[in-house]
């Protein structure tokens, strides 16, 4: 007996939306369906139209053309009928950080009109569901990123919706919390709830029941993720061998006509080739003796980038303009010696020790609240350690902090630009902070404008830039003074895969010129670019090694080829088990 198809909760018919008559449409004749009992992934680069489409589904905006029907109601004429039957979690969820978890739930229950007699049972169910019962008295502002997203989800579910709209719910959330969120949402679909999950994480898109893929307002694909992945079947390869050459090999490969996309994957390079490209001949053109090329399983991300026309290439004008740093003398450029930070009786970082030689990328990974950012800030000179020592370019941060800071560039997790200043004013401000001479300031600022294509946006306020341009400007400001150490705190959170590839082309190129990089990230594919990784959990380093070494440490007969995310989760759980023993 055939299972009946799930009902369509949303019908999109040639939906068009413009913001200003001169601008291209934010959505251009988009059609599709959202079904009950399924997770539909809304996928696309920054500025593709994902948030606009979600807001149209809520009835908060009206389309300029076409129609949006939600639960059988037209959003333009019957928006009030829709609001009570949907749950909506916007991209920047409006939690009140000076209210506790319980007080936020009460406030949103008032806003959603949840009857007071029903609240104790509903609150208890949601707090159990999100595992927040232990934290009802904690202020929302003191929750980790993952816990904030769980509270946001609970607020969206106060009145059980038929349709749940989630706009990038996992941005800035560590892999363990992302898996928890995903498991919770999957459980909701078993009750017939339809879920729209907008995401920048393409492994999440791959796990959706269906996807709508947008780019520049146009719908490029609608259907099963596996159907899109199939378009690159037989065209994805791993190029291995040639130890220590992976960044150069990738940059060379991305400049070849036959290469659609490429990323670093541990000590190997993952390549997507054009149809009918001879992989053996290509390997001979881009790699030296000792390299091996072999087919590998395609991923949704491979097909996604292929459908968008390929990645941005491997050339970095920023790296080409950089002055090569002196030959390595063997001394570490960034060093942590027993770094410890206590806040009252809470130890945020405990005896963190590592050394990073010149021209390497070192990653700090860990769950939200594990102590990564605390360690990071101590090494930047932004936070004074309780004990231990941090050194940058040979300078002790306790006694020569100003000299050390002049040798490093910093790109902050929460966006280090000044939103009310224009692009040009931000460049001028940071050039002044780093003490560049007037002539040098003018030369370097103009170079950054050219490299990052900032010319058309010089008069715009930084806060009004699209996320991809903000990221370019933040990197430009961090490297104005040609630092020898670069600190990147979750630099690409929320940024689409194409922009992330452009970013890492610049970083890889700078590292080849001798720049040393310390990075924190929740993107596990970005962690693959690191030469070594320290996994921090509950303030302590619980694992240290290369990406391939960490993956090998958790490989089993049943899972011989774990992903970096698999390694992250397994190593954290192993640490928990050891602590409980």
C-alpha cells in the first residue's frame, strides 16, 4: 500500500519581491512547496533571498508579484489567520538577555497568548525537550550560543505550530549543540509539523528531506538533496601525497580550467572536476611526483558549488601583495605556557599550553563555553591571565603587550568593525590604530580597496553591508599593517561556502608567505585547513594533533573514515567518560 504524500503546508507561486525599483529582485518568480512532516532546507549564498522568503511566509511582508499560501491562507490578505498557527525563529532571535530563561518563556507566552493555566505543563515539556530545566534561573545573556538557540526554539514552540520557520538557527553553534538542535527538530516532524530550516551549513542541507536552493533571488533547484549530489557523481577526487604541499597544490589546482572546486581535507586536497576531465592528466599538471589521485564519494556541497558555477579560484591578490616574512629561525610565533584564567571560582581556561611555529595554521576547537575564546583573548592581550604566560612574536604579553599587539592582526567573533563608520572611515581608523605613516596608510588602504572590491561601497556604513562584504572589510582592516600573526575568532560564522572559499584562499596564501594563524571555528571543514588543532573542553585541552591524527584517533572498524565533526563529538564524549570514571 502506497503511503499518501504529506500535505503541502506552503505553496509558492511565482513569488517576486523587490526592495527599491532600481535594485534587482530579492526574489524572482520563485515557486515551490513545503510539506508537513518534513524538514525543508532553504539553502543559498549570502544575499540569495532566504530570509526574505521566510518573512514572506510569516506574513510580515507581502510579495510584489505571485502568491504565498500558508496553511491554505493567502499571506497578503489573511496574515492574521497564519500567525497563530506557525512558529518563527528569526536569524537574530530576540531573547531578552537581562531576563532569565523562565522569564523569557513567560514573556513570549504573554505575547503568544498562551493561557496561564496551560503554562506549567507547556513550560515543563519544553524545558525537558531542550534540556534547559537546570538553567531556568540563569540570565539569557549568560547562556552559551547553543543554549540560546535552544531557548529560542522553545519560545517558538510555546503554542505547538503546524509550520516552524527557522532562519539559520545553528549559526555560531558548536557541532554537538547543532546535533542536539537537529535531533529536536527531527522529533517535531514525527508529529506532522513542517519545518523550514535556512542554513549555511551544507552538511545540514544534505540531511534535509528536501531542499530549495536559491541564488541571487532565483530558484536553482528544488527536490531531494541526493538528486542534486548526483550531478557530480564520478567527478569528485582526493589528491593525496606530497606532505606539506597541500596549500600550494590546492592553489595551483584551482587555477586549472578543468577544476570546478577544491578544498583542503586533512593532508589531502579534495577536487571537483569538470565533466569528462581526465583526472590522471590533471594530477600530472598540478602535483609533483608522489601524489596519488583517487575517486571519493560526492557531497551535497560539491554539487552546490558546481551548480553555482564553481568556486572563486585559488589566486589571492592579498597574498601576492604581501611581503615575505624572514626565514624561520625555529622560534614559535605564538606561544601559550600554562595559560589559566579564573573568574571567581569558575576556571574558564586551565593550563593551556602549545606553540605555533611560523607559517602554520593552528585551530582552537571546542563546544560553546569550553574556553576557546578566553584562551584566544589572553593570547591577543585582550584578557589578562590569572597565571601562565602568552607570547606573540617573541614578546611577553604581560610586559610588552603594546609591542606584541602591533605584530598581530585580529578579526573578532562578534565583528570588529565600527558599524556607524563608513567603509573608508573604518580603514582609516584601523590604519591609525596600527600607527601607519600617512603615506603608508594611503597606500595600504587603497590596496585593500582594490583587492576586496570595496570601491563601490566606501561611503556605506559598515553595519549596512551584506555579511560577505563585512567579512572582507574586517579581514582588510586586520591585515592593513602586514602582521606576522593573525588571530581569527570564528571569522566566517554565517558566511556562505563561496565567500568562505575566497576567505581561505587569502589565508592559505598569507601562510605560504610566512604568516602564522590562530583560528577558532565551528565549521569542521575549515578545521581541515589547520596544521594542528587543540580541542578544548571544560577549560582544558583534551586532544592535540593534526586533523588526520584526530580523525584516526576515533576511527573504528564500523566507521573507518570519520569526518572532522565525528572526531570532534567522539573526543568530547571520550573526555566526559574519562572525567566520570
